[in-house]
């Protein structure tokens, strides 16, 4: 397959191609079958997901796929130790998509590959577990939702807090009305991000297929401050901290408040902490306004000092009390409930990360068998991710915006609207993505 055809399947007008590709994969998995999985991107989060998926007795890792040969060793060893044989190592996910025996693709690539990779997998007849944030921009997320509807695939997004028992108990408690009517939620995200300095462009390192790593994004010279991990802080590939962590915490705020898309987004964002190569802000305050409720996002990356020892904090203000939940330094997940006099009336905590991720993976696997909607489906997570994107629109445009949720547009503001979408390399993307 030539590169020009790599993302042709995202076109809504190629129903025959979609049907042919979907027929290449199993539409359902029986209760007795093992789930055959291809891991796409295994350096950091992908390595962890390789461990989690290979720990499940009904999962087999068939392929390890990464464009950087220098990072695949640990994931290969994890899978081999867990299942007694080495998966097949590939550089290009298309090889796994052509294998009829593969049931699912697990995507832990940089953000700019999340939506395109998921669309490719769905239209090859594979179910998908894709890491957050779901998309790079609003329009891309909508195209992904349409592709999942069209192909009827099961897609779970890696916002695992929706499967964490302590989080579920917290949401149930706050929604029960025990702290009254909750009109406002606030996120204080104080996760320290170090100074990455300045680096010159350089030749592509041996073992890296940089053209494939860049994929549908516009091509830039290779730079280590736009590559592993640091891509998150570059607009060409990432969505900044609000996409990186806000995809978790804004999702939970929206879940608790029972709201969808906001009608007005206001605030600011800038760099205050370090003079380095990050493009995205390290400081911002964004307010998402609904008719009768508000979600506020606050971010500071240059300080290690969070709220009462928590680095990712959610505060919910009710008419008869307030609630504090999130992740504390050291990895503990906890929540506190206070009455209308400020007295602590309930406290719970969990120590391990696996309390969320293992149930989340099990939910995905079970839904592959039943064809039910997973707990972090693409439709709900597109809405939550859109909040992150809209916060970035305010930051990049430098002004407040009004948002039409029905059309997912910013009426009358072409300057701000340009950030609802992006440019794609012609030889990697199909016509709908170029129009996106």
C-alpha cells in the first residue's frame, strides 16, 4: 500500500471499502477465544499497557509495533515472559491490520496518531483501546466518532478513572445530593513539568522511522524537544497539559455535574515558569460556562506545590457542603467530603494505580465479546476531550469564545475557528481529513 492510500478509509463516501476492511477482522469474539492484540506504540505508556494486557489470561499479544527500534526491547520482554513466546515485531501497523487473526489494536502513540490510528484500525475490522486524549483537535474527534458509528467497532478510551472503584463511589456520593445542589467544579492541576531547555534540530537517530512517526502531521525537522514525551508541549503533535491531564479531570467534572458541551469558554494561558522549547502554556485559567453550572480549570506546571498535598485536584461546591477528590503525590487516589460547616464527614483512599486500569481493560475485553458500549466510549470522551481543545482555542486565539454545541463551531469568529482543526500531510491523509 502506498502512503497516499494510508488514511483513505476515513472518507465517509467509501462504504464499500469500509465493508471490505471490516470483513477482514472478526466482528465478534466468542467467550472461549483469546483476544489477539497488536500494541501500537510501546515506549512509555505503551510499555505499561503491554504489561497490563499481557497479564490477562484471555489476551495474546500478537504484535509489538513501534517506529523506534531503540525502545521496543522492554515491551517485547514483558510479553514474552507473560505468554511464553515473543510477539512479532513490526514497524508499520498496517501489517497487523492486514492479519485477520488480530482482534484489537492498543494505541499508545503520540497524540497526533490517536484519531488517525483508531480510524484505520476500526475500518480494518479491529476493536481499539486508545490512550487519551482521544484526538488532536475538535474536528478530528468528530470524524473519529463518525468512523466508529459507521464501522460499529468497540472503542475504549484510556480515561481509566471511569473504571476506578473509588472514583465511582465518589461520583455516586456527590450525585446523591448529600452535599446539596452542585453548581461548580474546579480542577487545580499542579503537576510539575521540568525545564526542557533549548535544543537544535538534528539528524534523525538510527533506528527511528521519522516519516512514519510524523504520519499525518505536517513535517518538521527532527528535534528531541519535539519527540519522545516532549511532543506533548508542541502544537504540531500534542495538546498541552489540559489535553494531557485535563482529559481525565475535566471528564470527571463533567460526569459529576451531568453536563455536555459548554456554550462559553473564557480565560487565559501563557508561559511563566521556564524559557524553554515548550509551545503550550505552563500556566492557565479556563472557565467552561453552562446555563446553570461552571467548570473551572487551573494549571501551574512550574511549581511542585499542589492543594493540600494533591497534584491533581477536583473541588465540587454544593449548597450543603463540598467535596475534594483527585490524585495525591505518591499516587494515592482519595476523596474528602465536608459538610456545610466545613467538618470532614467522609474520607476514602486507594493506593494503587491498577485499581483503575485493570478494571478498565477488563471492561474493554468484556465489551469486545458482548458488543456493548464500554464505560469510556468515544462519544462521551469526544465531548470531554473537546473541552480540552476549547481551552486551547482560548489560549491560542487570546480571547473568549462562544461555542455552538450542535454544530461544534465558533460562529462569527474565523480566527478562533482555525484552531478547531489542523493541517494534514496530503500524502498521508484522505480528503475529509484535509478538509477537517
